[in-house]
C-alpha cells in the first residue's frame, strides 16, 4: 500500500509544485536511491523487470527510489523536472501474465518524457504496445494495475489504469491517491476505446452512465486496502496547513492518522506512515520522497523505512556517494536501509518510550539539512546528509532502549523476530 499526493502552484507557500509519496512494501524489502545519467542509448533492447522491450535513442537522467529486485521505480524524478509516484490499484481488467509492471512504466516515463503531460503519452503508448502485468511482490505473488501522480513545475495529473485502458484528470488544487481508483466521470483525457469498451462489456448504459472508479474497481481489495481512509487523512493534513510547504509534505507522510499516542502494535492499513504489525497489516512504509518542484527542483528522500523515525535528505539531479545505498536481500551493516531497520525494530519494542529520543535527534539533523539546502543543494550536501544520517543511526543503536512486556507484546515481538531472523538480523 502507498500514499501519493501533490499540491499545485497556488496552493503552496512559494508558488512551487510540491509532491510526496510513501512507498509501502514488505517490511524486509530494501529500497535504494539511485541516480542514472542520461544520454544516447548504447543498446537496442532494454530489460525491464519481467520483459525486454526496444530501447529509445536517448534517455533523460533520472533519480529514483526502487525495490532492489525491480528494474523500475516506486517514485522518482528526471532532469526535465518531471516527478512521478505510483499506486497499486486492483481492477476488473488486470492481468497476471508477464508484461510491464507499474514501476517499470514509471521509470520508463521518467526516462522518455520531458513534461508531465508527455509522461502520460509515454505510459499510454507503452500500455498499448506491451500492456501491464506480472508479479510485483518480492516474497509472495502480488498482481495489480496502477495509478500515478505525475507533476512538473507547471502542472500535475492523476493517471489511472485498468489493464491496457487509462483515464487522466488534471490536478486543480491538492490531490491525493491511495490504492484505490479515484476518477469517476470527470476527466480531461481518456483512452480512445475506454467508453466503448465499458458500454460493450455491460458496465454502463451510455456515456452519461460512465463512472470509471465504480465500474472498474475491485470491490474487495478497494475495501481491504483502506485507500479512502488514507486519502482522507493525507488530504486533511495538507488542507489544514493552509499553504503547503515541504515541511507540511514531510509531516503528511509521517502521519499515523490517530488521536493520542501511537502504538505500532495496533497499527492499521488506514495509516499513511504504515508500520507492519501482523498478517492483517503486513506492509510497511519502506521509503519516502518529497519533491520541491521549481526551476531547480530539490528531492527529499529517506532511503529508509518508517519516515516518522527517519530523515529526509536533499538530492539534486547529479551523482552522489552510493556507498550507503549498496544493499541486498539480507542484512548488510554498511547499508543505510538495513542499519535503520536495526534502529526502528529496537524502537518499536516500546515505541512510546523510545520514539521521542530518536525523533528529537533525527528532527535536529533534518532541520539543519533544510537550513543548509536553502543556501545551496549539491552532491556535497547530499553526501554529508547520507553520512550524518548513517552515523546518527549507529550512535542511537548503541543507546539502551526500553522494552515492554505482556502477552500481546510477546506476540508482536515474535512476529518481528521472525522477520528479522529471515534476513540475518540480530536485534
């Protein structure tokens, strides 16, 4: 499960466009940040996650956050100022055969499109030629279609798909999407055969009866994913802020959607900052991104799970020191993502007691980075941020942490101990 949002120019503090996304996946599924230099393509073919497709002559430079086993990306940006995040959606048109998965479509659009509007055309053409489908799960089979928020400095779009079909709506304020179709009968662009297909399959009587969300959604998964509840939460946090800032966006991704103190043992799929807790809440926010889209965009990325315990670090469209990004399917002590996992799995043994200390230290580091980024963002600042964050994680991992008891806590601890054991982690 994921949450993605955007606020367009007149709704932000400085007339920029601000984008945010939490990527929710299996809690043992590492995600890494990568920069890929664009230019003339050397190969005629391109191997995506499941299939090989023809390569284009030239690609854009891209900054992406991707699960380690997937070619595509959960979220990212290109050197033309386009930013994209995707959401899993379950529809009556989805296919399980190997084609392009949503993360592939996202990365391909970043590599090939110069504007947000152009990215829609890229995805539409790819859907027409190759379709979408294939396993999207690292530890278990998971098949779904996709929706996207696509933005540049001038505008933003919501693009939703059902199999090869698609529909798009231009954003006219603040917009959030969360694992459920949202476009009904108001849209700006549509697949040329979607209306005819909907009528021919008996989903609607005529154009006036057309409702994409209601006629293509999977009702069970739309309910189980709790997408509407998370959309309501993120929209409320953004609207309550008045004018949206990068700090507002970060706070939105850190929201637990509850009143009072948060206990991750009682987490649910209704929370944007998602903490895995059981078979009923099996996924977790494994990486996060906030993009400040201006003439010179800055992309704030965690490169870790649980944004409530992490630090957003500034990136520009240039190479950076990737030593802390090297990781694998099992625990790696040199990996930022895995070292953070040690910390967060120690914190959640008694979140109420342990989280305030960690949050205070991470907030101090993040505020310092935000202040420095106001003067200049460069690879040097990115490298400093990555180094400082990893050092702070290791320092906190040497500090004693509280641990609660009780039968329910023992069950919760057993759940997490099992996850840690599978990847060679000792907490």
